[in-house]
């Protein structure tokens, strides 16, 4: 099969035989993105240094003849250049990075290297090898603590820590490349992503993976505050679909920044009630005081992603949590 996809205003076209490079392919979002691209018939080259990603996340992909894995550090000198020269990809989906906000604060140098310097390596390799498009994993952390909800891409960006700052700096760097060279750039601002292959046993884990761990182990969970705080929780399969669309659909604009979110604001108490239905015998949650400095509510406006990428989240929280528990090998009667 050799379907040609017209690349909008640019003259070059991509085919399913021209690979898409996914950095951070063995990670949580990267492995789901790889699965999605392969299921659509694309060739994929996955890159990961396996520092936090796990080869086990790529189980099925590793058996797919349209997939190739390269163990490499994306931020390393010349690595992305070598990769782009060798594979001549149609697009790069750049997901490798330091994923934890807390870890970024604890190790600013590592945050800079992985969340900004690596972006420069990707952008420069894309430019010098004539890659048509770069999709970048940005974050709702670029907005900082904003009170006006839902947050649209027009909302001023005021990142509060080093993680959000480097994500925003990477967006700007890529936009500079797009305005200077023949390169399209899509920056996707992910909201609270959850799903299988996300680790729940680290202090940096997001609340849903912690809850899966706590409910399934029988250790119980802790709720900080009264549980009325809310987030825009989006399932990783939806995020993977957004990534695939961002890499392949024709674009009207040379650069695009788009929220990847559901537009639904769901409280921690709602999350707890879904878990409560799935684990009726679980101990009651422990209650602790709210974490200092934390935002109370977060919710994104999904309109831009819908208009420009044709993306809409499909998975409800209830479906997403059931799917997650089904894929965690957990017995619900526990
Ligand atoms: C995320 C980041 C956080 C960052 C913030 C702003 C992660 C894991 N969290 O936080 O570091 O400052 O974005 O960009 O990267 N909660 C519980 N019990 C738990 C865990 C969490 O009640 O065991 C609560 C939290 O207090 C919070 C909510 O659940 O109110 C969601 O927490 P989390 O998943 O960490 O996401 P964010 O707060 O959005």
C-alpha cells in the first residue's frame, strides 16, 4: 500500500513508506503513539535511550516489520542528524524528555538538556535533512496558574517552574525554525494524560497511576485536600491519536500550537467514585491537607485541535479507567 498524503501548502508529500521518527518511543506516550502509527500502516523508527522508557512497552511493535528501534540519546551530539540522514523521515514526533515537573526542579541541568537542548538537536536535524514536519510534546504547564477556564491557546503563557519554561522555550525555538526554514511545526500542549504503561510507584507519578497502584495493591490511596480539585484528564490512546494526526494531516498554517485535552473538568472525587465502583472493598481514602502551591482547577479548550487537526478526545473517564485497569493485569474483585 502506498497512499500519498498531501502535505498542505508545502509541495512535498509523504507516503506510508517514508517513516515517522518517534523520540521517546519506549515511554508512556511514545509507545502508544508508536502503536497508533503502526496500526495506521506507517513505518516507524522509534528512538529511546531507555533511561526511563522500557523496551517492554514496545512488545507488539518490536514484532512488527514496519518498526525499527534505535537505542540512542536524542540530546547526544549528531545523533538526530545521523538518524534523519539514515531514515529520511517524513516527520519527527519529539516526545523524549524529562517528564516530571518535580524532577525538573530538582535537576535543572538535566531538564535543560532533555527539554530544551534536545529540541534544538531535533530541529537542526529536521532542517538539515529536509524533514517536513516536527510535532513537539509540550504541556499545559506552559500556561502556569491561570484562573480563566477553559484555557485556550490565546491565554498568556506564564510557566511557573523550570519544566514549563523549557517546554515553552522549545515551542519558541521550533517556531523560529518554522519561520526561518522549510519546516512545519506542531506544538501539542498535553493536559493530564493517564493510561496503561504509566508508572504509579514513583513520587513523580500522576494521581491516576497512583490510584491504580493504591487500589490494586490494597494499600489504599491518599487524597490531598477535599477532592473537589479538578483536572482535564485525557486518555493516552486519545493523545496517541492526536500525535498521529499532528504528524500527518495537511496544515493551513506553518506553525500550530494546540491543546490536547477533553474540555471536560473532572474532580478527584469523580475519579474516586469510578475507582470505588471498580474496587468496592477497597479501604476508604486517607485524607491529607492540600499540597501547597498547587492549582485547584485545570481544563483546556479543545477547539483548535478539532479545527486544525480534526482531533477530538473520545474516551470517557469511566471507559479510560476501565481500560487502564484491564490492561494492568489487575483483578477487580480484589
Ligand atoms: C502536575 C504535575 C505537578 C505540576 C503541575 C503543574 C506530575 C505528577 N504532577 O500536577 O508536578 O506542578 O502539573 O503543571 O507531574 N493527588 C492526590 N493524591 C495523590 C496524588 C495527587 O490527591 O496521591 C491530587 C493532587 O494534589 C492534585 C491532583 O490530585 O490536586 C492531580 O495531581 P497530579 O496528578 O500530580 O497532577 P497536577 O496537580 O496537575
